[in-house]
C-alpha cells in the first residue's frame, strides 16, 4: 500500500519519499484516511509506531488547503524534547508546503518564542505550562484553531498537566477536530478524551500492550552491587550499536557514566539537571552516531526519537510495567530488530513478574559469567506458557511465549 492511496497529496507523498519511507505503518494506514475525513480520533499507540506522521501528514494537508499564517493547529506534548521532535517532523513532512511551525516549551527564554508567535504560524507545538504563560500574556490567538492534538496524553497526565490542559481546552474554539494519542488508555485518559472529544466521534486504533514484535527481551540476573560491572562486561563483550540505558535517578545516571568511562566505554548522560543546550548536543551526538551509549533518566528520555537504537538497557527494573513497555519501545522501531535487556537484582524479581504478565511473555533469564548472583532467580511464572530454560551465556535470544 502506498501513501498516495491513503489520499495524501503529492507534496506530502514526496516528503515521505524523501525520508525513505516506502509503506505506511499500520497506524498510518488506519489514521490518515480518518483524519483526512475530519474525524476525531483516539489513537492508542506508542512512540515507534509512526504515530507522529499519522497525525502530522493529514493535518498538514488540511492546513495547506486553507488561508496561511494564522494559528490553526495546536499540538500539546508533555516534554520539550518531544516538542522539538514533533516540530522537526512537521518541518520535514511539510517541506514542500509553505506552512510555518514553531515550538514553545519551558526551560528556555520566553522572548524568542514570543517573537515567533507574533510572526504568525500555522502549527504550534507546545508543552502545556509554557503555553499557559504565553496565553496569560496575550501572546496567542486561538480563534482560528481547527485541529488540536493531545500527544502522549497519558504522560501529560502523569506529569500533572491535567489542570493546565483543561484550561487550554476551555480557551479553544469548540468547533474543531481533536486527536488524542496515548500509549495506554487509563481511566484518566478516558476522562480527558470525554472532555476534549466532546460531541465528536472517536475511533480507537491498534491498541497494543506489548512492545514491537522485533524486540528480544532478556533478563540478566545479577546482584545489585554487581550491576555496573555486569553492564560494562555486556557492553564490551557484545557491542550492540546504539544503546540507550535507563537509570532511575539523575545521580545514578552520572555515577554510571563515570564508571563506564573508567572501564573505557564512551558513554554520555542525559537528564533534567543538564542545561537544555547540553541535552540537545548530547542527543544530537547520539543521533548521528558520535556517541553509542546514552544513559538517561525516564523524564529526559521521553520523546527521544532515534532510529536504529539496537538495545535498550533497564539498569533498574521499572517500577511500573507500562514504563517497561514504553522504554523498550525505543528499540525495534519501524520494523527493525532490537534487544530489551533488563538487569535484575533479587529485590526486583517481583517487579519483573508484573512486566512479564503485562507483555504476556516469560523472558529468558541469563547470567553473565563472573557476575552470577548469589541466589538464582525463579523461573517466570506465567501460567500455561512454555517456560524457556535459563540460559547461561550472554547470548540474546527472544523468549517468545506461545499462548
Ligand atoms: P513515531 O512513532 O512517530 O515516534 O515514529 C517512529 C519512527 O519511525 C520515526 O523515526 C519515523 O521517522 C519513522 N517512521 C515513521 N513512519 C514511517 C514509515 N512509514 N516507514 C518507515 N519509517 C517510518
């Protein structure tokens, strides 16, 4: 199936061809015709599924047909990294159109953003808090808004943006198209959808609790104090290519990077204590391959959209199973293969059981020679699932469960 057959104009099919996309992803196939038809939509889709293009392409097409340079599309996102990324995608997909786009988010000066808003833009990507600041100062005119996108709605709510989002919704014209994307549709997201999509049809697409099929999940059993050594060994023994390592805390990220560097492994950290410009530089270095190993905290990694991440490492087991899905969703994007490797100490066994339940697989348990834990972990406990044998080597194999 081609992008043109979805009803996209040649300016947009040319832009995706420039990007080397050959076929629309499933969410693009489903969402694009609906959005072009003006429908409201709830897309339950994670990053890595092509959801950004799924909403941007039809929105840009809609805007291209109208009067330019009035603010007509607003895209709300949880983080500044995601704001930058969506902005870049809007510019990429809109390169053969004469639309303008801008992003506004906190942590940087107001003034350049204010000037940008005054210049007249078609597409605004914004984090809720900073948008409210600009609204309070009369910098934005919502009277021409035709489309609203709530991207990563679950994250926005998790980050406490619900009141801000409500205030923004109240300020928007009621007559508009609204699209909501969320990795999970929790009760809170559903409530937000009820409010935002009021009076409109809503369609749910491709709900998926599991990460992409191309992810091989691997558990490495190790004692807590041995984690960093085991990780260094893994990274040295089998360089996986671009690797994203998650730590729970900023301090943990810095400490781990210091340790890895001492072991001769060139790693860099990205987290919320670093200046925006430093984070951007680090991210660019990771994106263009100058840095292979990026150590990140959850928040800083939100919206990291780098193609070709070969391995995601959970240095700490995420406490929320959905976070696990979100983290490993950074690898195996757009049909590629990747590894989700989790270092698991005995105090984390129970957390792993919850993750396996959510993903619906028992992951293979492995140990790193020289870093065997004092106690062997129990095997996975999913009922009616073929249990893979715990392997002894570092080999990364998928432990796909048959239900
Ligand atoms: P997203 O889910 O929006 O975060 O996109 C995930 C990645 O897939 C992005 O880096 C896109 O550049 C890429 N991508 C989006 N659509 C396609 C497509 N149809 N074919 C190949 N890659 C794509």
